[in-house]
């Protein structure tokens, strides 16, 4: 049987970016600059989440892009109406 060398690995070790999610009453910033929904953020980069005036962040406001998926410690952030909005709609 003749010797056949192993085929070289044609591996792609690229990283997959994350797409900034759509969110109601919230926004994401990267390095202090607001980023639009569906913008892409690179692997291992961190974005900060904040809410529009009158809303409070519920959950962890820091998200990290990890191989195309957002990771967060604890609950993923969302915006919840603040007390002033509850009072004005009562």
C-alpha cells in the first residue's frame, strides 16, 4: 500500500461578529459612541446598554460579543418604565 500524506487542514479561524439587537426604549454604546441597531461589533468587544429618559435598565447593562453571540452575566438588559412614567399614566 503506498504512503498517502495527510491532507492539510484548511481551517478558518476567523471570528464572527455580533449584530446589535433591536430594543424598545434602549440604546447601545461602543467605546462611548452610540451604535445603531443591526450594526456589527467584533468578537470579544463589549457594548454598554442604557435606556431612554424615563426608563430604567433591568438586568446587566454590559454585553460581550463572543463568537457571534452576545454573552451577559445574569439577566440580559431591557428597559422598564421608571416611577415617573407609571405616575403620569395612572
